[in-house]
């Protein structure tokens, strides 16, 4: 199948072009589009055949439920049984934005969307292009991250093209995604509010509005069983072997340089992702990721893909943060490192 790529400028939305994406979605096709978190691979959430094609295009296991995206907050009412007070508070304060809310699903949500669960995740994105596409579609849109299952999530249209060319009908190129990590997944379907996947909206952000929130820790770090079905699979993995390097206050340069030399002595090409600027280690490839966890997170997935395209065999990703936001960053990085974490300093 030919995959059409259409550019839409987020500062000057062309309604006609957004309409083309809407037509693909309405017609049962697959269309990838940008959101503020990562690119999503959309299909009409109420059309089981279209939704099943998402699983095929991604190579995604069937037991991993999808997030349903909406253009207007009110659309949630037909998709879930009941919108409780906590959900209303989150919608009011954080929507549109990078948090998905899980509630008991209504009967119109097909089983393949919820992967057989009695709940469904709903998200209203803030990205202007996502909003325009969803509005044009006129239906709720199921959209996982638009990567091949297991690979880093796409944060620019080129990443989507790499993974999805010939497999889907259309890619809407709306530039790069500002957050760069997937949404916080917040389960409000039970008595307790639980973060199943940490994201840009943290427990600390939520608690003033909905009271105690549990979870939101880095399950990849503490060995806990992943809470969201999708978090148990191999994730965010580039071809290279990734190591998360946690550094403390003291100078880590000498230790890291030694690690890197050992790999290079084995004939391996080594890349470093760093929160301080300057390749003083003699790495073969080097990317400065920015000095805050927000900036680092926004570049993480694209840096992992970049290191693959540069042919690195090993990637050391150096982290020196312990703020709330870094929980989500660590969660993704540790998964891409398949648990390989080194502590220095
Ligand atoms: O930022 C995002 O959330 C992006 C953009 C495109 O919106 N989407 C995204 O979708 O990350 P996906 O499918 O890659 O990840 C959805 C995660 C999975 O870990 C899945 O298991 C979990 O959310 N999830 C979805 N519905 C759920 C449910 N009813 N109960 C528990 N976990 C759920
Ligand atoms: Mg994903």
C-alpha cells in the first residue's frame, strides 16, 4: 500500500488537509498523526476491523489495550459508564494534555480496543494538529504510539515513516513532539487513583486535585510487576545495547571513560547520551541531551534512533536527575536498557 505523507503546520492549520486525514479515519483506514507526547497511529475506535489493522501494522500483541483519543472532552461520556468526580477534576485541570484516564468502558467500545478488559483509557491531546485531525474524523480514534512494537516511540514523522511506510494509508507530518514521552496513564476506575505509566503529568501534579495517587514510580527500576498490560513487553529498544548510567555528585568522567574504552577495545562503536555538554570521554558518537529531565526526555527516543542510524553498538545514557519528571524518563530509559543500569559516583 502507498503511504501518503502530508505536512500540516501546527501554527497555521490547513483544515482541508486535516480533512483528508479525517476521511481516511472515517473510511476505516490507518492514519498516523502528531500529538504533544509522541506520534499516534490512529484508527476509528468504533470500527473493530480498522482497529485490528493497527495491531497488524505494529506487530502488537492483542492483549495490549489501546488509548482512545477525542477532540472534545464531552465525547468521554458515551465511551465510559460513569465519569467520577476525580476524572472530572483531571479533565478540568489537565485536558487537553498528556494524561490518559482509565474508567469502566461503555458497550460501544469494541473488545479489541480494551483487549478484553472492562475498562478503557481516554485521552484528549493538546497538539493543534491532533485536535484538527480528531475533529475532522468526527469519531473517537484509537491510537497507540506509531512505532513497530518494541521500538522507541516516534517523535517526528520520519520515525513513523521508517516503521510504517507501506503499512498504513497516511502520515500527517506536524513537526516534532514537544513532550517526547507517552502520556501518563492514570487509572481512576477503582477506589484508588493509580498511575500505571508515569508521564509528564506526575502524581505530585495530580494530588492537589484528586487526593492520594499511588504508583507512578518506575516499575522498571524497582522490579515491580508492570501495571499497564503494555508495560510488560520489550520496549523502546534500539538495535544497540543500551546502558542507563546513574551518576551522583562526584566526577564520573574517568569511570565512564574506562567503561567506554573497554567496549571500544572489543571493537564496538560507542555512543553517549549526556546531560552535560562535551564529549570528554572519546565516545565515537555523542549527543548532548540538555541539562533538565524535561529536555532529556523530549530527545530520548529520537536520540536512540539516531544512534542506531549512526551504527553504534553500545549506548551509555547518562542521567543525573532526581526530580519528579525524571521518573517517567527513567521508566522509559530503563526499559530500553532492558534493566542494564550502572551506578557511578
Ligand atoms: O501519549 C500517548 O499515550 C500516546 C499518544 C499517541 O497518545 N499513545 C500511547 O499508546 O502511548 P500506547 O498504545 O503505545 O500505550 C498505551 C499504554 C499501554 O501500556 C497499555 O497497556 C496501556 O496504555 N493501557 C491502555 N488501555 C488500558 C487499560 N484499559 N487498562 C490498563 N492499561 C491500559
Ligand atoms: Mg507504545
